[in-house]
């Protein structure tokens, strides 16, 4: 499964930091859209008893995934565990222990993404991208996220509210973040 993908060249133009930020933006839109689904009341009668609890629980799970992605992004941009921990309200050691697996997973996916862009799913029959979708096909993700932000007036009248601020490879050297999150 080491054949190239149609997105390798596009992905190579983005820095690790830029791709991590793109993944974070993508996860944030899922949280926002999921939360928005809990606002309206018109269809409450069509929802089974305790159905809104299910939606709220899903929102928490999406928010946790978003938090993990935010930590990965912050490590990519050079934040220390102490800086991250300050915002999590825990010690640097607790932050490192909790989120090192997420950083390792990102690093592992990144390392193998160009050599083996796909992995087999648990059934062994379906190919799955190693990287999250937004990092796997970043140009498509930028288009979708820019549109999402524009329609929701994020960055008023800014048609590139997401893509304009991403760090590309040309603008930064690509250091691999230290495993200890220095």
C-alpha cells in the first residue's frame, strides 16, 4: 500500500503546524454544527425520550477530540507542556501523560502518511487514510472550511478566514516537535 495518493503534492505544501491547525479547524466545525443541532426545539417531539442527552454526550466526545487536536497543534507550534497545562488547569506532567498518546499518534500518522498513506480498517478490507481527512486532502479541507467560516461570518466577509493563516512549508523550517514537548 505504498502507492502515492492524488493529494501527496498538495499535502507536501503545508507545514506540520499548518496541517495540525487545519485538522483542529475541521474538528471545531463538527463541534459547532453538533452544538447547533441542540438549539432548535421544533423537532423535540420527534426525538425519543433522552435523545437530547445522546446528542449532548456526542458533543462532549467531539469536544474531547477537539481538545486533543488543539494540544497536538500547540505542540506543533512550539508550546511547552507547562504552557499547555496552564490552560488545562493541571500540572505539566499530567498534561504530558494525558496527551502524549495523541502527539505520538499524530507523529506516527505524519511519518507514515507519505510512505503508507493508507491503513486497513479493522475488517482488513477497507483502506483508511493514516491522517485525519483535513490533513490528508488539505486543499479540499481549506475550500470547505473557508466556505463554512464565510457562511457563519467568521472573519466578517473573509473568504479565506481559515486558509489564509495556515503555515506553509515555504514559510517555515520543518522541525519535528520533541517528544517531551519542550
